[in-house]
C-alpha cells in the first residue's frame, strides 16, 4: 500500500486546527501509521525544500516553518498521495476550492509565504524522500 508524508504546518498547529485536519484525513479512510510533533531545524528544512532553493519565497518559507511546531504524519492507503492532495486543495488558500482543507480553513494573512496549513508529498519518489527526512 502507498504511503505519503503529510505535515500540519505551524499555522495549522498554532490555530488549533490539527484535530479538524486529522478528522478529515481519518473520515476519508486513510490510515495513520506514525505521527509526531516536530520542531524542524534549518538543515531538515533545507533538505525538505531543496527544490525551492533560490526562489523568492524560499527564505520566508523556511522562517515560517521554523516559527513553531508542525505535526508530521506517515499516512497510508491506496492512492493516498493524490487523495491527500485532493483533500488539501490547491496551494493558494485564497482560491483553493471550498470543501478542501486549504479552501475551508485558509486565507491570505499578508505574509511573503503562503500559509496554507498542510503539506502533502506530490509523488511516490518525493514521498519516500520526505518520509526519510521527517521519520529517519
Ligand atoms: P506543498 O508542497 O506544501 O504541499 P504545494 O505543492 O502546493 O504545497 P509547492 O509549490 O511545493 O506547493 O510550494 C511549497 C510551499 O511553498 C507551499 O506550500 C507554500 O507554503 C510556499 N509557496 C509556494 N509557492 C509560493 C509563492 N508563489 N509565494 C509564496 N509562497 C509559496
């Protein structure tokens, strides 16, 4: 069965939305395999976001991800990678579809980074890579 890395990012944890987000994941039927609260250091985030190095939002993104704890989840189920990304909605929470996590709980808070509540791996390869980073 397929696995993915899901993060409830610092904005989701700080706003007390972890339970509501986990409820949607569980209601959809995916299995929680492992779950922990993490305060990632810069080195971990540089690995996780290596593909974005050099982009204008890279530094603000790392600062944001170091601003408080995230919840890291190893999630399993058939087609869970695309299934969770569908639950999450598109990157920009202002325009993410209502009914999705980002669309229902997110908005633009005026910062240089999209505070969009959750992360989900986007392919089998990135899931394996990211699970190795967060659950080594
Ligand atoms: P994630 O990978 O976190 O699930 P995603 O695949 O929708 O989200 P990516 O393009 O991988 O988005 O970007 C990673 C993160 O960087 C986004 O979730 C968001 O927090 C931030 N980000 C992406 N694009 C922008 C942008 N243009 N401006 C500000 N922040 C951005």
